[in-house]
């Protein structure tokens, strides 16, 4: 007789623990960005890929887990605020970071 798998604590965390839910949403948004064919997107636009949506507080709190996928942009065109760009892959992010640092 085969026994079906029951609900696990991991299932509960994936549904209700923000420490699991938010990073999973960010991972899905990175995958959506890669699937779009775009190599990069500004963070405010990136947040629109996160479904269901998360706020700027959540992205700020969990962004550090994804340092390989984003970079801070230098201010340009008279903008006084720094912007972040998210990349569709670690490779694209590394290429950008090497370009601006070297």
C-alpha cells in the first residue's frame, strides 16, 4: 500500500513564512525577467514582475540574498537618487560590474 506524502513544515513555511515566501517571489521574478528576453530592468520595474507583489520594504530586507543579480547604478542625467538594476542572470550582472569597475 503506497502512502501519500502529507503536509510538511516546509510546505507551511513556503506558504506563510516571509523569510521563505519573499525570497521565493524574488527568485520567480528573476526567472520571469530571464524568460522575457531582457537582460536587465530597473528595480521599480522588477517589482512589477513579483507576483503577488511585494513592497519596497520587503525588497530592501531580502535584496542582500541576491547580490549576484543586481547592481547600483551611478547617478546620471541630473538624477540625485541612486537606482538599482536587476539582471536576468549572474553572468549578465558580472559582465556589467566588470565593465563599470574596470
